[in-house]
């Protein structure tokens, strides 16, 4: 039985074939695309469980492909990039990417990250409903649904996982490094901006919703989901 379907998008056919070799060995069904337009066509046709997406592509670049996919799907996206600048990472996160692998990479690392992302996305069988509720707020990680005042708010997977993790541990302060380790599951080489970008986006959605809880910055330490004591 296949472990899932992976769409690999890269104009370097050697990289594609290397990833196909490793992924098929792990039981994944692999679909390849070598340019941005083809990537969108294959996405619509194949409905993959995850996308490995290079940034520098012919026709449409990875940013454009990510943006188009996010308009219609929350399918997890791992960006493949030779660029390590913070700007590129922040831009990708703003567009809804879930993870990064910087070239040159070890194929085994890519496989491990795919497994981690799919595990966090709930692709493994698990009957336990993961949900926390507060005043005017419902966070359901099983269905990846964030509701404010009963209305579902469009929220990328990583933002869902972050707010669920914080809200499941009310009033506990997490450092950025702890959140990177516990939510992302991989070392982001100390790139704390990853956490900051997601917190900023969550605040835009949640600020002012209730006076009973708050997504709060603990200066010099990190973040917490603060639940205020009732009088």
C-alpha cells in the first residue's frame, strides 16, 4: 500500500529522479513536474498528499505556484531552495509554505521531513479528536479548522499546529527554539523569524476576539497563550 502521493517539482531532472528513487523506496507514489505550469496541472490532476516545490522554475516560479495552490488547497508544501536568506524564508511562510529544505540536501533528510509533515497533518490513522475551545474560539487540529465566533477562518496548516500547541498548554511560556522543535519538528538553524511570522499572522486573525484569552509575547523569552482568570 502506498504511503501517500508526492508531487516533486524541480527543473533539475537529476534531482527529480534522485528524490523519486528514495521516495518510491519508502512506498510513496511519485509524480514529477519540471516547470510551474506543469506543476499546477499535475496538482489538479493527481491531488497529491504533499508537494516538494523548487523556487527557481521555468514558466511560473515556486512563489507563484505556492500562491496559486494556496488559493484552493491546504496541501502541505515543502520548498526546495538553494537560497538561505531570511527574506526568502519569510516570503515563503507568508505565502503558506510548511517547511524548507535548502540545497544541497541529503535525500534522507527530505524523506524524514516529508514523514514529519504528513504525520503532523494527521495522515496517519488516529481516532482521537484534537480540539481545544475557549471563549469565541475553537481550534480543531483533527480537521484543521480554526473558528472564531463560529465562523471558520482560513488558516494554513502550520499556523493551525502552532496555535493548537500554544492553546493546549495555556499560560505556559515557550521559547522560539522550543516551538521550532515541538511544532516544526526540525532544526531551523536558529531562524526564529519562522515563529515570529506565524505569530504575526495568527494575531491578525485573533486579536481583539475575546478579553478572556490572548496570544501574548513574553519579551526576551518567547510566546504563550494566556488565559485570564475570571473575577
